[in-house]
C-alpha cells in the first residue's frame, strides 16, 4: 500500500509543488545518454517527472507506480501520452527488454523488508534485456539524514496553482535503525481539511546493497555521488548479467 503522500488524490495533486525543482533528474537523463539507453523503465515513477523528461528526449519509456493518484497526475502532463503507464509495483512491469531501469528519489528505500527488496530486484531484472542497466540512488546511513529532518521540522506554506494555499508540517516519528519513520501533515485552509501521510525508509549500507545486487544477477559497475547532493547519497550503476 503506497503512502498517502502519493496515493491520496488531494496530496498527489500538490506533490510536485512541494517537491520543488527536480535538479536531480538531469543526472539521470545524462546517464541514460551515457549508457546509450533507448528503452527506459522508471520504477516508482510517481507523478512522472522523469518519465516525461525521458520521453521528450525521444526514448521509449514505461513508468510503473503503485499509487493510482500519482499516475493520474502523471497522465495529465504534456507529453504523457508518449509514456506507457503501469499501475502496480515493480512486479507488474512486463518483460520490456529495457536498456535501463531507474529508481530516483527515495524509491529504493521504500522496500523496508528484505523480501520486498529482493522481489523488486528480481522483477526489474526480468524487465531488463541481458546487459541492461539498473541505476538508483540511496541515502548514505552514515550521514544520518534523520537528524537533519528532526532538527528542521517546521512549517511551509505554498500557494499551489488551482488549489490555493496549503500548509505542510513534517516530523520524525520513529528511529529504529535501519528504519526511520516520519509524518507529513497538510492543512488546506480553503476548507480546513487536514491530511496526514506516514512514511518509512530503510537505510541500507553500501556493502548490503552490493551483496543483494550480486545475489540477484547484477554486476556493480560504479558507485557515484549524487551531483546535487555530494556526500549524501550513493548512486549505483549496475549491469544485468546474462
């Protein structure tokens, strides 16, 4: 079951506004070019920001996400008709013969159990062609991002076009490493509605991730920095072995 921040229709419509300028997506577009990827699978595509960007570059793109409300936002965007949208988790992605599969943002960390993570890796591998690539980012546990989140808890108000002012508050509600849980609370002054969303992320070590990739038929080619967040994240580039 996806978190309310993605699955609640009212929250999905404001997600992009609060997510801000997605400077991180340019790096994925560059990596797709670097790897010569023409067919791209976007796992956990959300509201479709990257999928649409890839499609506009002339690539064949499939976006898969379990949150129907987010997919409805994605389908409303310019150039969305060039993307094949799949409602479901990674296991719902068909054999796409993809050159590249990507997971951006916190997608790789929402698989909090080993079973869920392993299942996702198997499903993505099945959707890739032999020699295809999996690229994803994940936060470095040693940077303790949750400490920053707890210290920065506060109130943000945005005037969202077509909706009006919306207030966002966030707080860390649980730390039980490797799991961290946090809550977003949104207030809509237009009618006084309050909607909350609870999320849990798993912080895996580099060794843990590399071991899991090797166990599921991937070879790690490189681990990079996220160019927009140096020192904070790993960006894994792995290849499906035959």
